[in-house]
DNA sequence: GAGCGAATTTAGCCATGACTAAATCCAATG
DNA sequence: CATTGGATTTAGTCATGGCTAAATTCGCTC
């Protein structure tokens, strides 16, 4: 059984490798920052994970999960996302609270618990923030979403996924009706790094900071 | 925040002090056995808990929780019993499985989670095995139950509480309809350490080992 | 190609909570 | 009241996973 610390690092590295460009290595400092530990501590754990064959470490360059490492990470991600959804659906948690509580619980639940909430939720494939939920076998759906920040003026799209990293953003989006499935049209884009003016549904308009729009993933609505 | 290990010891010591006679001290070896650690490890932790003023330690004699220690223990017990009940009621766990899963989860849940399952369960005062659930303030009901093993021939009673320490017993009792609330009459007692012959309801009879009957707590039924 | 600065790694330390082996205490027995 | 055996404590070790400070490496600039 992998220790809690090992599981946390694996999950963070997995998420970081997805946030970075394909082929890019995940650096020690990125891991340290995400885990809120010193760079030296991160190096320590990296060496341990390499020892366990869960990742390949190129010193001074970065790390990359091995297939085994990815498999382990996906198990943890599955626990996390099922828990998030369960907390939301069955216990009424707010959108921005589920991540923290799932972090606490994900190491503690048994396979049996996992199966039971999976069944209670109707075997969902998508989590509380729209992320794909890995299957028990370690398969994970690949969604071809685009960032809302990358959309052009006049385009229409549905909100399909939102980063779970920023509770304040989640609270804001929830309060303003920008939930999963909402249809949005880009009315106007500021030329450089300014906000987007977007239309929500047919009658409401909204200004959204670029930083927020970079954390929202959308599916293009049919023309 | 108390560490998981500290919480586990507190819970075990609290339960042991209730299983023993009033005023009796809880010994190092009892704690070691219950926690599945060596006696030396238990001594280590006892010294730490004494340092934290959670218990009083009389060397070579035993320990006794301080009022603060009891308060901390009751918080953990409250988490545990609410979780057990939730697992049973909302996720369909069997009677003999809830203890193990609650052990995993009890350290991980937040106050918010506790409040939410408390509400979902309708603010219960009794746990899955009939044990009182401490209130958030640290009050706990005292039930004046007797052991089924101490009942005399001809007496009638209701099953009110069962020890959660033996999953095999719980499974057995559940399968034979000896659940909480069942009315039972003692038909015959073997003279010394033999089984009891009991009647369940009006038409069924059953032989129950003395060891089992010592772990079942009952309320005398009105004559 | 030397040097600089930032990132990374190494070295050495600490707390926690296990362990074994050895010493010590205490109660019971003769 | 001395002895002895079981319970308890002490002493010393280990693994885990943090930390800081110091050394090292790498990429970039001159």
C-alpha cells in the first residue's frame, strides 16, 4: 500500500503533467510549489518515487510518470472525483468546498466504499467540475475542450469543465450562473489581456476576467 | 490538532475504561493488545498523552483519562458512531462492516462533514450497534442495560446494544434475526458456562453461546 | 569560454511512532 | 522475607517525511 504522502505526490504530478505541454517534463519546483513543501523535500520524494519505478527522473530536468505511476495516479484521481461528486450530490456541498473535503477523504476510503458511491451516483463518467472520472481499469476519457480564453468574438460554446484549483473562482461562477452546461457567446474581446464580454443564454451579459476564462473549458456549440 | 495515532489511543483507552469496572485503571498491556502494538510502544504513547494532560499515568499501575482526555475521546467516538450509522443507513453497509470503514474515515472527516451526516440521519442519539452517540458538546447518555448473559430463566427483554468488536458475531446475529429491538425470553440457562436457550418473539427458539450473550446488552421488558 | 543566477541536489537535522532487547518493578509464593 | 515470573519501563534503533544550509549544475549572457 502506497503511503498517503506518495499518493499525494503522484496525484499532483499527474495533474501537473496534464497542465503542461505534451512531452514537457514536470519540474521539481513545480511539484514543491503544488505540494507546499520545500524543493529539497520534493527532491527527496522524487528519488523515492523513482526507486519505486513510479516515475523516471532526469536529474536537473524533471520527472515523468511511468505507466505504473500513471495507473496509480488514476486510481487516486478516481477516488477524488467520485468523492467530490458524492459530496455535491448526496451531501449538498457547495462547488468550491468539495475539493478540500475530497482531499481529506480520498486516502481513507476502501474499494468497497468506492464501489458503493459509484453505484449510488449511477456510475458517472464526469466529476463535479466536469473532469473525466477514470474507470476502475484505469481508462480515462479524453475531452477535446478549448479554453474559454481562446475563443474568438462571436463564437458560442457550452461550459464543460472548470479548474478546481481556485475555490473563489468556483464560488463566483456558481453565484453568477456560470455552471456546467451553460451556453455562452463571446460578445467582445479586449485586445490584449483585458476581460471578455460574454452573453449568457439569451438575455444576460457579463464581464469575465481573462484569468478566469483561462480556467474554463468549453465545447463549441453547433453554428 | 491531535495526530491520528493520539486519537486512536484515546478512543481505545476510553472504550477500555468503560469495559472495565468503575474506578479500575486501564493497564499498559490492555492498551497494547487493543492497539496491536508492543507494550513498549504503548508506554511511549502513554507518556506522550500524560505530557499532553490527556490522561494521568501511575507508573506500573495504569492510566485514567483526564476530563480533557474524555472530551477528546468523545469527539472521536462521536465521529465514529455517526459514520457507522451513515454507512449503514445511506450506503447499505452490513452490520459487521461499518466499524472497520468508520475506523478509516473517522480521522479524515471535517466538522462540516460531521454536521451534514448528523443532519442527514436526523440527529440520531444511538449508533448502529445501539451505543449512545455523544453530543457535539461532549455529553453522552448513560444506558442502564444489563448483559443478556446475566438474565435469569423466564425473564423477557429487548436487545438494545451489541458490542462492535466481533464482526463474526454481528454477522451471526443479523442472520438469525437478533437485531436491535428484538424481544427475547430466556427459556433455559445451562447451569455453568453452557449456552442459553432463548425464545425470539413468539414462535422461534435459539441456542446462544454464553460468550455471545456477554456481548449483548438488553433492557428488561415490562412484566 | 568565463561567470552569474536560479534551480536542483546533497548533507545533515528533527519529530513521530513503531520496534527489540535489557532492565526494573511488583505481587504472589514458598 | 527472599525469590521469581509477568508486567512495565527504559534504552537504543529504524523508517517516513518534513526542514535548512550548503554545494552543485545548467542555461544564459557577455
